[in-house]
C-alpha cells in the first residue's frame, strides 16, 4: 500500500515580528543591540546612547533618519528592530480642546490616552497602564471592561510619543535644548485605564524612560501615579519611581468605600492611610493628591467633608474634587454645583487646597472615569481556531 503525503497544507514559517526599541530601558537597549549583532559589547553603550537619543529626544520612527549612525548599522537595525508607532485607530478632539486617541498596540489590544490642555504648566497626558481593569469601581466606566492584560513599558511610552507627534513637539535635529516653559505637554498622569500598581514593573520602566534627561526629559515631580490603594505596592512605587502619588479615595468610611471601590475590602482605610503616611518623600513640596468624585446623595454631604478633613489630618495633601462624568448605563448622578462648592469650602477652611476639576472632554467620553476600549480577553483556543498557524503566548 502506498501513502501519499499532502504537503500543500504545510504552513510556511513566519518571520518573527521586529522588536520595538522604544520601550526598552537603557540597559535592555544595550543588551538587545549586542544580542542582535548590531555592535560589539565594548561599543554598545555609545551606540545605544545614539539610538536612544534619536528615539526619545527627536522622536524619529525610521532608522534611516538616524544620520550620525553608519548606513550598514542602520540597515542591520532595520532588519531586526522597529521604532514605528502603533496604529491610531481613532483620534477625537473635544470642543474644549481635549484630544483622545484609541491606540492599537497589538492585534485585539486597544487602549485610550487623553491629552488635556491647560493643566499643570501647559497640558497633561492621561495614560493607561492596563487594557481593562480588575477593580470594578462602580462609578468608573473602565471598571465595566474586564482586564485583558497589562501594558508593556513600550506600550505606555508609545502613548506619550503619539501625543508628542500630534502636538508636533519633537525638536528638529540639531536643536539640542528644548525650552521646558514652552512645552504643551508638561505633565503625565497615570489615571487612564487600569490600576498602575498591579503593573508596577512596566510602569516603573516607563517612568524611567519618560524622565530620562537625554530623552523626553519630564521631571518625575511632573509624573503622577494614581492608585485605588494597593497598599503593599505604595512603598515600592515611591522608592523605584519617585513619582507623585494620587489616591483614588471617594469615601471616608469603609462601608461606603467597600461599595464604590471594592479593593477597599482587601485594603481598608486604616491600612491605606498608614501606607500613605509612610510614602517615601511626601512633604509640603511633594503633596499627596486625594481624588474624590462627587456623587449626588452618596458622598457629597457636609458631614462627609468634615470626615474627610479628619481622615487626612496631618498628611501634606490637596483634594481634587471631581464632578461625576456620566457614561452609558450608569445609575450615578453628579452632585449639584452648589453642593460641590459647599464641600470645597469646608476643606479650604481646614487648610486643604481643594480645586474643583473642570470636566474636560465629556462630549468624546474622554473625561475622568469614562475611558473604555472594545478589547476583550480572548481564549487561546479561540485564537488557534481563528488562525491555526498562530502562536499563542502564555
């Protein structure tokens, strides 16, 4: 009996996708160049510094533009690496000037980033650290999207790069000094999709890259990380990043916070406040920001304001009062403006700055608590069924 082999269905090996250099730390970049045979180890530091500056200072997206690097080396870089931006699926601009980008960083992985003008010295970029979220805060739209995965440092840094592209803020080659006072992007806030402290390794690497003096060079005092209160990670955050700390508080007692921020059931207020008081480097010059969303009839009474003053007593802090931003399907309502002003007055009288955050980007669902993408976690079996030749990473 003869057997005939049908070789027509044998898949052709697919070349591995180029590795992006944009989200690598300096150490990782040096190691990658040596491993790829771009340069010998004794020249890796010099070569990595050149590449780093082109990527993070000048914002180039093509190795051919790195003109102080030899042609052969540039060709080898282009063979195995990429510095291309991720795909911008959608760009929206609010009537108030707020910009929102829906960015596809990988197949099926989409994340939102928002630029808010006239915040801080010039403007702030709200970046995401995860696709989706596990915390299920009941007032937050992102909380209705299940966690897909953590973002890598490269995917976090890419959000900053996309914003600087859009603002046309990269210096031209030969301009070695940028005027910090003229920047339109002056602050970074990790207040987008996800809980940053559940992705601390990648967040810390991203902050290292964003703050590097030979790159984007944003001061760490202009980078704020907001957390719902992952207490064990507070000290490592401060030690590793020296970033400013913001706490998504929203309630002054455990009974209410258990409902609004379910993470409170794991790390109740007494543990959270102790962790905040021990945060490295807090002082009058490096105050903690408490974020407090104003929910009509829920947490906006004068009694709650006085309880908040008592809760944060002794902590160098300010309180951001956030008018609730509605989203499809929510049952919450925003407090009346007079109620918010009365709440703020109590805090101000106690000595705490309590600015009322002006809602920005509501018309494009870009305001605080409104971010969400359509990305969903797909089972490995479903991926294999959709593409038999696909390789699914664990």
